[in-house]
C-alpha cells in the first residue's frame, strides 16, 4: 500500500515549521521533515512513500521530482493563471 504524505500540512501539524519567513526557512523545515521520515519509516515503507510539498510558489531551484533515502518527493507548483477573454 502506498503512503502519501502532505509535507507542508505535516510540518505545520507537527510543530516542525518554525515561526517567521526568514531566508531558507521552508528549505530547512522540509529537510528536517525528510530526515525525520527517513529515520522513522522502515526499509519496506520508504520505497512506497511519496511526500508532496504543494504551495502556490514552490521552490523553483528544485526539480519537481526527487528521490531521497528511497522516498519519492514531489513539488507541486501552481499552473499559470489563464486570463479570461471577454
């Protein structure tokens, strides 16, 4: 069975997400969560695990798909807004 984790929701619910929006805040929080999950999940669970980080402005310096410690990490980015004519 697949394990799908909403990364940002888990960050906020777990209290891992620090207060403020300083430089690299989200990057450090994401890394902390990924390390925590890699250490917490079993060898059998990690390959079945996908962590999704979705945000209006996702990290542009990262690919949309990564693999870390056997887990799949996805960054969902919003699509450009289409203007309505008329």
